[in-house]
């Protein structure tokens, strides 16, 4: 009999999951309940996991960049599976995941499983990785479209199925502020710029932005540029992230200039925080808060930001804050940027394969959505399991195969570029370095091989 995948909702504060976000410490209030307290009855029924086998006494290690409450919520989602099949799953989250993995793999001490938020980093270790076995491949093929699986595939072989997924091309706004001001949701980029000018003329700073993220400062700016490139042309975007064109191609400089019309204009930023000169020092976690206070009208950030609002802020279409898609150049054409983690393995042990198979299952993805603020592109996941209206919409968008969408460019690029030169380049650009010089410097950082 088919299980009811709609699970009870819970409202927890979590850290964000993305390539760079885990490097920053996220202030977060303690949840009222322990993760997993409201899991459905079927999750605790060991018959649910009978097909995975029995592994009494086996231990499987998982490394990731996930820490704090989000880590607790993740382990809650697999806890019943682990108990029923007899596997002890030991998760270690690290704020220095990237460098840790280099040391561990080079030293022959890799974890059994690693959750990589950056395909560009992950495939540096492909010679050490173990392909997905037949059962994991079957579960993955049932759960994701081939486009998603391709990001974890090399030479036709699936190495790493997806894990979470974040829809990134969103603008957070206050529904009541828009209603009171008579403002409409823009349907094109030009309309958004007209709205920006109108809100500024009415006396409110339109945008609030923050690039500060500890060692990863600058990464929120990469998402702005990626969205702009994608709106210039999906073909340009593909050539850019694959390095078929140089980073300083004129089309990429144009994207910087497009974003600069907002981010380099003191009349348009930085509501509730100051001006352009405060963007680099405003934490990405708190950057959007002025939206809820009426000091700022819009904040561009991914779906995961739902978890970062203060506890007294309601996320809903008729609540304190909600989302609209960052518009494209034509009505009805709003491309979506997304990010994900990938479940790679460095062990051929049967217990490790069983864990990876479960992590690729609809059961896990539905459970994971109910244990915290989390979204997924898994086709077997019921969007209604997401914790609030914004996340429900994000999951629905992630399931939409007709939408023009692309993977986060900086996560896809080599680590020397996407997780280093691109980040620092965004800070240089804010500081007055020209788009031409910034893109040229990033191009020079691209590895020659």
C-alpha cells in the first residue's frame, strides 16, 4: 500500500546549507522540540527498511559542512533507518570541510561518505570515489531527472546522487509593505528596476544586502552575478561555467554592470544598514532583517533564508515576509539558479551502499523536510511537507522540469575560482575595482589544467 508522504510540519531554526554558508557561524535560537519528535508512525516501523538488509554492529562515517541544528535535524531523519538496519551512522560536520577533505583523501583517511556542496571540488577526488551501486542508482533514477543526476556523473557513471536542493533566484519582500505602497510584483527585470526607482523616490531604501560570511565573505555576490549572467543568456551561462569563454568575456562584464545598477548605488542600498560601503561588512544572515521592519523593501536570497528570519517573523504569502522569483528580461521568463549537495562515497562496503541508497529514497527526503527547514528536488518528495509557504513554493519550482534553470556557477567552477577568487573579487568590486579588472583577476586564477 502506498504510504501517505505528507508529514506533520515543524518550525525549527536551522543553519543554511550551501557551498559557502557552512563556513559562517549562524546564530539560531534553540528549537522548542527535539528534531524527529513528530515523525510519522511509518518512519519508526522497521518493515519500512526491510529491503535494505541487516548490518548489526556496522558503522558508517559521514563528513559534511553541516553543523548545529541542521546537523541534528539531518541525523533525526535517518535515525529510525539506522536503528532498524543496525548501522551506527557517525556524522562529523566541519567549518573547514573543503580543506579537511583534501587532507583526509590525500592521507588515505577519507570518510565512508561525504556530502559535497561543490561538484567542482568533489570531482577532484573522483579517482578515490566509489560509483553508486545498482540499488543506489535505481533509487536515484527514480528520484531525480537526468539533468540533476548528470551533476554527479563522470563518463556515464553515477558517482554521487543529489542530497538537498536550494532554489536561489528569489527576492524576499513584505506583502504588507507592497500592499500599503501600491507596489506590484515585477514581471521583468526592467519592471524591477522601475520599482526600485519608485520605492527610493517614496523614501524607502529599496534593497538590503550583505556579503559578510567569515572566511567565505563575498559569496552572496556571486549569486547576484550568476543570476545576471543567466538572464543575459543560458548559453552564455553554460559557456562561462564550463570555461568555454574566459571569465572576463564582455558578456560577464555586462552582468556585473547590470548588478552594479543596484549594488553600487547608494540610493538603492543598503536599507537598515547604511550604504554601499556597508555591504561587505553586513552579515548575510542578518542582511534581510530590515525587510520585516519596513526599512528595506527587497532582499535577494535563496529559499534557505526562510530559516534565518527571527522567530516572530511569519513567512507566508499573507505574512510578514514572502518571496517572488527574481524576474527575467521577458514576462513569464524567470530563470532559476539552484544549488545542491551530493552524496559521494569512498568505501565499497555494503553498509555504506545501504546508507547511500536510503539517502536517495523518497522516504528520506520526505522525512528530512519535516525535521527542519530543508528543500529537495527529489520527485518523490511531497512539497507540502516543507515547513512554510515559501519552502513549499521552492520545492514546487525545483520539481518544475519546464523551467529554465542552472546549477550555481561558483559551486560548479574549480575551487580556486568559485570558492576563492570569485568571492574575493566581489569584495574588490564593492571596494571600487572595475568590473573589467575584477573579471580579469578571476580569469587569471582559473587553473591551467
